[in-house]
C-alpha cells in the first residue's frame, strides 16, 4: 500500500514504509495507518494505492510535481495506467478526503 498526500502548492507526500517494512494489507482486509509523516500536514486529499506487490518507488517517481487535490481522480487513473504498464497487478487507487 502506498499513500500519496495532495496539496496544490507542493510536491505530493508519499508514504509506503513503516518501521523499515513496506505497508501491507490483506486482500479484503482493513489497515489502519497512524501518524502520517509531517509532509502530509495540510493535505486535504490522499490517494491510497493498492497493488499486489510493493510499488512505492514507482509511485514516488510519478509524484514529482504539485497536484491539485481536485485532480486526485485523474492522478489516480494515471497511476493505475503507469503501474499496469510496468507489470503490476491487483491495482486500485482510492481517493480519501481529509476533514480539517
């Protein structure tokens, strides 16, 4: 699982490791992620990316320029296409809006 925080005025925040391990979630399972890094402060939207195998570095490579929170769905679709083209399977990208 990779979490991408979006804010219009800065590069997206990307989080995919906790305690030196990739963040994982079982199929149809739940996963609670607490204490996101400070880079997520002020991000009104996050995109949660799920893949069959860790994809954090590929996602980080796509998250180089600021992305407006209003473009989250478009960014999620672009991520899914790029990951599929790279051979990843079981791809999902869910948009989560953060309440202030």
